[in-house]
């Protein structure tokens, strides 16, 4: 099965707990809970701002990983984010 990613921040959607919600609380299959709740985006941001937010979270998650390369991560996100629904 293909991986599903949040169409706003690019986070992998790997369990029901991280899926966002539509109005009324039903699961939204496009966005994560951090970006989309009750049918609305949780924050207004430009694509470049969202890339910086995501990069910050990645640096925290992988701070102990010698394999993490911030410049490479930024370059990858700058290529990936324009393909996401929110930014297309």
C-alpha cells in the first residue's frame, strides 16, 4: 500500500489518531490532526511558512540522528510540497 501523507504538511498518515477531522468529527483522509480539525485548517500559513514549521519539527524528531541533513530535508520539502493538495 502506498504511504498517505498530509496534504498540507507532508506528515505520513500512518494511524487513525493522526488523521484530521471534518465538521461533525468524521475522519478526513487528506490532512493530519495538526493541520485540520472540524473541517478547518488549524493555522493560516503560506507554503514556505509550512515548510519552515515542518523543518522545525523534523529537526526536533531527528536531533539525535547523525543521518539527518537539514539542507537535504529542506530541498526535499521544497520539491514535495508544491505537489500537495493544499499548495497545488
